[in-house]
C-alpha cells in the first residue's frame, strides 16, 4: 500500500495521518504486530527518523503499544480505536465544509448537498 506525500504539512504528520487511517480501517488489526520502522520507511521512501517521528505520534495517540522485545503492536482498546475513527471522520467533515465554503456554499447548503447525494444513492 503506497503512502502519499502531497501537501505542505510536515511529512511525518502526513505519514501519521495515513497510518491512523490504516489502523482504524483494520489494515493493521487491533492487537496485531505493527511493521518495523525501517520497513515502513522503505515503503514510504522516507528517512527512518521521519517514520519514527510518525510512529511516536501514534504511540502518543494510544494507537500503538511498544514492547521492547516484541516490537510494536496495535492497541486492542476498542474505545481508543473507535475514538480515533470518529475523529478522522469529523476532520473529513470539516474539510468538506471548508471546501464548500470556498465554493460559496453555506454550511446548511453544503449539508443539503450531502443529503441530496444520499437520496440519489438510495434510488439507484
């Protein structure tokens, strides 16, 4: 699975964001071993120190647990995983409303567009 570095945010933040999404969607399952830093860094094409910083953030978020002898694993705490999933969803919602604002839509109008899309989806 490829990493995408595409905006002006620091690379480690972009990596952390993409890894969060992989964790909450089950690509890296709860309680499962997490790939080593060097493996992830090679996959992303970044310096291992950059990836280490991203993983440090995931540990601070409570998504990863480090065991010195076994390496890292994904937390098994459902509340932590569900909380992060909801946070990521909320961030996407806010990005949507910000994008719609640049197009001249109010928050209410943007919400109505979403509802129209859902109705159209249900008709198909």
